[in-house]
C-alpha cells in the first residue's frame, strides 16, 4: 500500500541497519540473533547483506 501511495518504507532489518549507521546501536548482530529466536524468518543472503551494509563484514 505504501508503495502504491508513493510513501517510502523500510523493513525490520533496514531499520536495524539504519540504527547502526546512525550510531544508535553498536552492532546489529545481537538484534539479528534475537530476531532469529522468534518466528521471524531471514535468509542467509539477507543477513549477510545486512551485516555488509552495517559495515560488520568485509566488502
């Protein structure tokens, strides 16, 4: 719906990455770990890309 209305949006992982990049949290790893302990599903590829974007993995 947001896309249809021209409103930008960010998913859960994107919010966590932005928090890291804005200095609000020191690392996204604990948040990813906690999410994976719930019913939240994340592929290995998405997790790896999130870590890269958060500058927690080498390019």
